[in-house]
C-alpha cells in the first residue's frame, strides 16, 4: 500500500513511546497510591496498546498474499493486544515497585522483551490464508534479538528520561526499533498458496483496523491532557528550592 503505511506505523509508535515514557515518569513522582495506579494504567495503555501493539498491527494493512484471500481471526487479534498490554504492565510493575525498593531494570527488560518479540508473531498467527505458512529462522532470531535490545532501551528510558529532550529522542529511536521488530517478523513469513484450500473465514483487516486506530488516538489524548494539567511534584519542588536559594543569595543585608 506504499510507504505511507510504514510512516504512519512509525509515527504511531514514536508518539506512543514518548507519551508512554512521560506517563511512567509520572508514576515515579506520584504523591499517592491512587495517582500512581492511574498513571501506571495510562502508561500501560499508551506504551503497550499504542506504542507497541497498534504500531505493529497497522502495517498489516499492506499485508497480502498472491492468489489467496487474506482474513483475520478476531480472538487471536484480541489475544495479541492483551499480550502487549500484560507484558508492558508487568515490566512497569517490576521497574517501578510501589514498596520503595530499588528498581529492577534487567528482569523488567526480559519480560518486556519476551512480550515485544511475541506480539508480531501472534498477530501473524491471526492471519488466515489459502496456503501453507512457514518461517525463516534467521529472521525470527534477528527479530527476537532486536526485541530484547529494544526492551532494554525502553527500560533505560523509564529510569533515566527525566527531561523532555531525552524522551523525545527516546520516542524517535524507540519507535523505529518497534517497527524494525515487526518487519523482521514479517520478513520471516513464507506462504505457499494452495488453490485447493477453501477460502478462509474471518474478518477483513480494515473492519478492525480503523476503529482501533481511532481508539488509539483517543487513548493518547487522555495522558497528554493529564500531563498538561497535572503538576509535576519534582519540578515544583526544584522550583521552590531555586526560589529559596535566590532569596537567600540576593537578600539585602540589614544595617
């Protein structure tokens, strides 16, 4: 369907990663457990639902097999979405413990990497064609490797992206890495058409892609508005300390 599908998927992932990491930073600075849970759910939906899953499902709009009808199994698509959400949620719980204990980036990256590597293949599993499907193990291995490296990078962002420029760069690079994982998985697919196989049952890709894309855009609105309206506790504290320092430094001495 042209390069615009790739560009749209990349922008979706980059924005999802940027907004998702920003939401995770709110988890780390939340003043109450209720606010922390809110930002944790928002981060999971944006980072996992938009930055990972929706960005990897969008390119399926251009997936086709010559001499075969292509359909999708709805339950498997839903399962792939849940897999992305659960992987991100568990990784964030590990990386941002609520009991005040030290963060565990390594196991969080392993959990996220496993989910990131599995999501595109579950999406491919939802595809129904008139033919036999096989996989190229070299591309499979490359995709899994890139998935774990990407997960490690995302966990680094969660821990260290304390400024907007870092998050912006992280979104640019993280979005590209997520798309690379998808296309390595897509490159591993081999379909041998078989005209004797009956036309597959299922839904067409656009029957579910358009409403999910709209839902993803609406999902992004919530954290963006919340970030703009919610005060940043750390930033406010730093601003108060700077004001106190200025007042102490430039205070006119009494005679």
